[in-house]
C-alpha cells in the first residue's frame, strides 16, 4: 500500500472524465500532486497521468476507477519506486558506460540487476561498478537456442525493463513476446530513416546533413516499435561514415538515457504504434 503512486488511464473520451476520476480519488482520501491529460481528437481518446499521495489498497483503487469508466478503459497503477532493469550489450561501451555512471551517481532511478552480453569485452567495466555480468556467447547456437539461454537468465530476475544498450542482435518475436512494451532499444539513426544494419553508412551514401538517434520500444518488426524520443546533430560533407559513427555516439547515449528516465517515471502511454508522453 504505497503512499505515492502514479495512475495511468487510457480511455475513450467523453464529458466529465476528469470530474469522475477526481471524485474517486477524493472519496478514497488521495491527494493529487500532479495531473496531466491529453485528448487525441482524431480518435477521440483520452489519456491521463496522475501522481497521488495517500493510503489505499491498489485493488480497491483500480476497481473504483474502472467502475467510473467504460469497459474499453485501461487503468495502470504504479508505485513510485525504483524499477529493476537489465542491460543487454555487445561490444560498444558508450551507452552502457553512461548508464552505469548515472546509476552510480544516483541520477538513474533504477536498480541495474545485471549486464548480459554475447561477448566478454565489457565485463571489466561492469566489475568496476560492481554490477553482475553474464556472458552468454552465441558460438554455434541457433538464434532460438541462444534466446532460450537469454530467457533462462532474464526471467528469474523479474525486471521491469530490458534495455538494449547497443545490443547488436535481432531479437525474434518469440523472445519479445515475453516482455510486451518493456524492451527499450537505441537505434543509431533518426527512424524511420535508415532501418537495419549500418545506418551511418546508409546516411553517408545518401549525403545527409543531419544524423540522429532514436529510442523506441521493441516489437516483432525490426526497428518499427513505438518511438519514445529522438534527437539529431548537424554534420557536413566532410564527414566519413566512420566520423558520423563517432559523432553519433554522444547523441545515442543521451537519447537512450532520456527515454529510460521517461519509462522509469511512468510517463509513457503506448497507443497503437505511437506514444503519448507526459
């Protein structure tokens, strides 16, 4: 029975929604400390994020809110607490290192339960921050066999989010279905441009003047999950694709950290293949 919680409501729009929701919270003795709402006019859909303080059983709160809303409504109640995350990586250290520094300084509102990689290269970095490191090599394993080993390591930890911090392997739909919209990936381009491998090389060949990074939720389609946040930097004709890659590393780690913080603070709604962010 947490004192502070975030309530996320997604429901078809109708008159009086804020009044009815607020009345339930008032009846249960909850104080609203922050409230944000948005109406998607095209689809007549209402989104509301409410930060409350007060004591009540979550099941009672959820039942009363659902009774005040339509059957199509989605109500999520999240305690205000540190969430558990797992980092998946391959060889590159910039995103993992940035998240470890933020975690060590207390800036990241999460517990990093483990770092998992198909290479051992980043184990010394994990050891410096006293984070458990799991090496699960691919070797001669099929993708299915390797993902089964990953799931055996990940599922017992009951993490809230799985973070692909430059994990350079494509995950199968069988794997991703275990996590819903709880896998966050950093893609090194401004999606939907340059999907797939070697986006910097693709950008170089296209002669772009901006390069960017995109943090998104992972779904069954490669690099097509709901976008959380993006950013770009300017470049010019003198950049090789390797120069672009080096320049892009800074924006990648910033965008990933920004997206992760939004998720940790329960500020993201997924609606179809889009996100609404408060």
